[in-house]
C-alpha cells in the first residue's frame, strides 16, 4: 500500500526596503503568496522578492546592491523579483540592464504578484495599487502592532521629491475600507496601529473632505479593541489646529506629532515649495509641543540648492531651541524630474555632508535630552520580548512611540514578579539612561 507523500512547500525570501508604506505593500504580497513557506536563507528560497525604494540616491543604491547580492546567493531555478518604487521609476533602464532579474513589477501590481510569479512575467499597471480591507496581509514583525495605509500618491509639489512622478496624485482609501481593515486586524489580536501615507494630513481631500483625519479618529475610536494609535507623516500646509486638538483629546490616538519640516528659514521654505511660511510653521510646531505628553518628530534636508550659510545657521538654532524628541537628517541629492535638480545654485557635496553631520549631532543631543526628561517618570509601554542585548533584559516601547524608529526601553527590574505577557501594556518607571537607552522597572500591568 502506497502513501502519497505531501509535496514540500516552496520557500520564499522577502526583503522590504525603504519606508513603512513599502512594508504594507510587502505584507500584501506575502498574503498573496501564502502557499510559500517563509525563509531567512536566500540560498534555499524558490522565490526571492525585493520590494525596492526609489526615494533618494542611497536608497536606490541599496535596492540595486541588495538585489544583485541576492542573485549571487540564490539557487539554480529560483525566481528573483524586483518590485516597488525603484522598479517602477526606472522600469525601462532596469529591465534593459539587470538581466539577472526574472520578473519586474512596479507600484500597481502588489495584489497580482501570485499570478505574475506563476506566469513568470513582468507587469507595470498604470494605476497605483491602493490597499483595501480585502487584501489578506501577512503582518510582519509584531503580534500586536500593524501599519495601516491611508492613501497613495501626493498632491504636493516639493522641489526635492520625485514621488508624485511615479506614485501619481493623491488617492485616498474610503473611511469604510479603513474601518473594515482595522476591525479585521483587531479580530486577529492587533491592538496598536500606525496610520501612514505620503501625506497623511491630506487624507480624503481628493474625495472632497478637508477633515479626513478627524473623521478617521472618530471612526477608529468606535472600534472595540483598539488600545492605541498614531498618525505618521503630517504635512505642514494641511495640518490644522483643529486636527492637533482632535489628536490631543482622543482617548485612543496618542499625542504623536510626526511632521517632516525639511527646513525652517523663510527663504528655503519658498525654494523647497513647502507651502507654509516660517512664522506659521513655528506656531504650528509650538502648538503640537504644548499638548500634554506630546512627542514631536521631524525630518530635515541639509544642503538643498540655494541654502546659504545664514539659512543653515537659522535651521541649527531652531532645532537646538525647539528640542525635538526625534529627528532625521538627509543629505540633499539630485532627483531626476524635480525642480531642485535644475537649479544652478547647487552646493558642494563636501559642504552638504558637513552640514548634515552638524545637524545630525544637534538632533542626537535633543534626543538624549528628551530621553533624560523621562527619568524618574512613570508611563505605559508595550513589552515586545527579550532584548537582543541580554536575555535578562526585556525590550519595551513607550505606547507613545512608533515601532522601530523611536527607540527601545530596557526593563531590568521586576521586583514584584509581575507576570509578563509579551505584546501587553505595562506601567513602568524609568530609572536611568544607559547610552541612548532608558532603563525601567515594572510597576503594574495595565
């Protein structure tokens, strides 16, 4: 009597580069490829997918290098896919030059990846893919937190950014679709949500509503089981005092204000086409900061064409004075098709890098000050698990912070032996700062 042997599952190795918005798209692809078993070892994978980033030079370089390195490591007869923003932006050149890659696909076909792999063909749809509640995503990296994408594309025309050229104009998801997705995720045990898009504060403006995020906050608060939520990527000209009040008054949305400013001098804001004057911008930032238990994160570009020494000094003074909780600095790089690329007042690379380093150092100092302010205070955290640093230290994150980007807290004291469940909320007290990590002791389970 013969027993039929079960066919071994094919293996998939996925690399998601760039932003959290890309991660959502990668999770959609994983949902479509559920027949595959995930593997961390590219050399044993039957299918390898790289979801690329095409935002700035360093990200493009990383995308190409990662893909070629994976090609060198892969086994014979495996399928290598280049997906996402870089693939979309340079589709003709990449298909011509990177003959090592089997399938190319852009930003419109994430939900068709299973078919493309089966047929072993490339595809670039004209529409941008918009996630919906029907996409059965495989959430990665957490058993309690999920990113939710609000929209695709962007209606802004910033001088340095090429995203609208390959992602198109703003396309918001319906509120109904978002509510369904969050409700489904809550049923699966998710309780902490980060809402993301290219320009979150413009959500629903393309559908005729100027208060899209206010509507979102009302709707999410009604979903039973959502413990905490935050909104990433607010844009200056579409963020209002009303929105800031709405976030601050919410029982579910934490006072997390993430607004990439890029600069603060009036001259540079005009050159960068940022759509809000310096005075109004500073007023807006101060209003965010005035909210109780607020957390303010931003991004700056150093060395944009036209940036004078005075502009840069004004920026440094502002950053030092304001005291951001977190921030990122990018060195300016030319992007094809942008207005900044065509300017003739470019800055030498050496000076760009020097300015980026100076600004980065200031932000490191304001980050340390922000962390020091927490010493001796108690607050709520999610406990994620054992830390990579040491098995006796637990890794936690303030419920206020966004995962992976705002840091990690080490729990080194649980003198009352309170039972620990990973992914649950605990009240802790910060006792000291070790380098850039807060150490804390557990007070109680919330």
